[in-house]
C-alpha cells in the first residue's frame, strides 16, 4: 500500500513538473489573434473590436505587427469600432502582389475593410512608416476619411529634402539606391497563379515590448514578429520601392494633403542616439544637431497637410502608443467629439 502511495505521489510530482515546464516554456501558437481574409488570392490578417458610427484604423510602422496596437485598441473599442491590420508580408498577412508599395497597401487595406463590410467614416491612426500608408489612403479614399492621428509618423521629405550642400541624408542609402523608375501602379486584380516565393526567416526578440502586454499576449506577439516571410525570389528587401515612393511623394506633396480633414500630429523627440559618433566624424551623415533640427522641422511641416491641424510634442520614445497610450486615446476622442458637433 505504501509503495502504491509513493508511486502515486511521484507521478503527481512528475505531472506537476511537466505542467510547470510547459507553462513556463510555452511555445507560440500558430492561431492568429484576429481574422484572416482572402482579398484576391492572398490573405490579410486583422484584429477588430467594438462598435460605433466611426471606424478607427490603426496602421503600424515598419517591420511591426498589428497586435502592437492592442493596448490602445482595447480602450478605444469601448466607444467605437476599431481595426488593426498586419501590413503585407508581416505577421499573418501574405506578401500579396509582386510590387509591394505604400499605395498598394493602402488600397489593399481598403479592400479588406470593404470585403468585411467594415464601413467608415475612417479615422486613421498611423505610426512611423505607417504614416506613408495613411497619406496614400487619404489620397485614394479622401471622401471616406474623417480624421488622422500621426504617431511620430515618417515625413516624405525625410530622405530627399535634407538641407545639406552635399545632400547627405538621414537615410544616406536612399539617395544612392533610389532608381530612376516610376513607382508601380496599384494592382487591383486577383493573383491567379501561385507566385515563386522564397522563405525568409525572422529572429526578432520583443523583450522591450513585453512589459506592455500580459504573458499570453506576449507569446502571441513573439509569434507574430517571428513568422517567416514569403516574398518573391527577385525581391531582396521588405520595402522594395520605398525610396522611389518617398521621392514621388516628396515631389508631389500637394497630391497627398488632407484638405479640411482634422489632423493631430504627435511628435516624440529624436536624439539619434543609435547612430555612432564615428558615422558623423567620417562624414557619412551631417551633424547630429542638424538631424534633430531637421526632424523637428519636418514634424512641424505636417501642420500644413490640413487646414484643421495641431501638433503635440510628447516626452516619449518612438513607440508613443506603448509608452504614452493615453495621449493617443485622448487625440482619437478629440477628433470623434469634433465630428459629433
């Protein structure tokens, strides 16, 4: 009898150890947090919550994922409809058409919204490079946009208008790699045949983000960031036409302004601390002070994009939506309140 009890006890301890090990070392699940939708031979993944007369569309920055908006999305969805989409080739979204551009992504986001019967008017909330997608969205669907919030968004002039005699830029490579070609037109058709895609592995740690999420959310976030990307074999970068599109948007800025659509610009100070001093001493970039001065000037220039605009300087890092989410929530509410008057 004692032997049987001992065996039972040992089995219990073993099962508890296995359970504890499995919980602590839980592996990311392949089930996406949102919904995957076919929009023409390729899929887009989105997260949506809430109901309301307006839809707030959250657009993430370069190499990020939709789930990064979750903390804000959870709050804003209490009083209106919210949507966050994984951009093409990120998270659970496919690459889509061969020529992935900012304008193509704006078109595809709109196509997804219509496919899922998620109607506007839309309030766009865009972070970093996602600001370019927002500008393209407004250009294509201005009558459906009710407001815009820029979250430390990228300005089209950031690369090609740097005030330096030698033309050295924040992204020096942009000046030398921008090809003398037109930005590809938007593809509206279905992808009929399977593309020749190449698997590109990712290995991104999300340690700096985990503190803003619950343990279970952090697991899914890790999965979203590290899902392999499948892109055309002849494409060697995640943003193959970025510099050409920046040049086009910079040269034709009047085509991308918002008219009387309300715009709130949330700007964080940039110290360019990640750029080594050697980079400046070797003449690869202008002085750090010039970069900071120019970035501040560009954020202020966004005020000219709308006749109803305001800028708020935030004491935060680049990821304002994680560090200071309340200011974004407040900005969205401010636009919503102005629209209801």
